[in-house]
C-alpha cells in the first residue's frame, strides 16, 4: 500500500500552491498582464510548471518504502491512519497562517513530513515484531522452561545436565527478549498516539494564529510548534535505534 495520502502528488501539489515561487510568479503575471496582456499565457505556463516541479520534488521526497498495511495489527493500522489525518490537518492549518507568521511554521511543515515518513518506515518493523510475539506465546515459552527444569531435576548424568542447563538458559533468554520486544512495540504505539495528539494541537495553534492570536506571546513557550516538533523528532529517532535492533 502506498505511503500516506499527503505524500501523494495531489497532496504535494496542494501544498506547492502556497510555495513562494508560484505565488511570486502569479503576482508577477497579474502585474505584467496589466501592461501587456500577451504576457498572461507565458506567465500562466511558468506558474503551472513551477507548481508541477515543486509538487514532484516534494512527492518523491516524502515517499517512503511500500508497507503491507494488511499485515499490521488493527491497532497499528488505526493509529497510522490517525497520524495521517492529523498531519494532513496540520498542513492545511499551516496554509491558513498569515504570511508574516509563516516562517515559524515552515520548518514544522517539513519536519512533520519527515516524522510521518519515519513512523511509516518503522511500521514494517512493528508488524514483524507483532507477528513474532504472536508466534512465541508466553505460555508456550513457560511450558518449555518448566519441561526443561523437570528433566534437569531427574537427570544425574553430568553431560546431559550441561546440555539441559544450556537449553534452559537459552529459553529463559528468549522470555527476556520477548518482554523487551513487547516494550518496544508499545513504545511505537505510544509514539503514534503522541504524534497524532501533537499534530492536532499544532493545527489548533496555527488556526488560532490565523484568527489573530499574537505570535510573540507564545512563539517560544514549551508548547510552541517548533518545541513540540523537536521533541517528536528526538523521540522518533530514539525509537528508530531501538526498533532497528529489536526487529525480527
């Protein structure tokens, strides 16, 4: 299944409309047309080409690896859909921010797409972890350990006991790895929830600014878009390191 909808060409084209270059070309075309109407067509063509080029670059940059969403557990599929919707909402809201306040959000827009791509890349690892955990049920592992302990208690031969002790140690290590993998998978789910909530909150901030809220009053507080996005990027980067080592 393809990556999130906003990384598609259509979504990228919508965002390209508010890129400075198409805006400058549109204004220039209108001004030039007042003096020489013949310049309307060349200006319109230049504007259209700029939108297509910018959208194409953003679409390719935002496209991540294909992910078989059907292989993911329902909870992760739902969380990814929530993240997509929240980031799409954030991008639309940023588009409504007044031009003089847009620099505050320009980095946020790009970072949001990078974070989106990262959690989608990690979706494959999360799905692999989920399938591995499902195929290694804790009750089966515990039954294996209990059986090895029982055999060890009934064995006196030194060589056989050494083999059983090694097998028991490996089985117990598998239980510990499974517990660590469960924690990693829950961290991924928690990251998706945090990303969705933060994107929604940043969208609210953007809407408030568009409605006239003072930029200076809250630009650098702990809940500012830049601060929240910096925290999210750090959290996702740390999760990438953990899941890179835990993925089966």
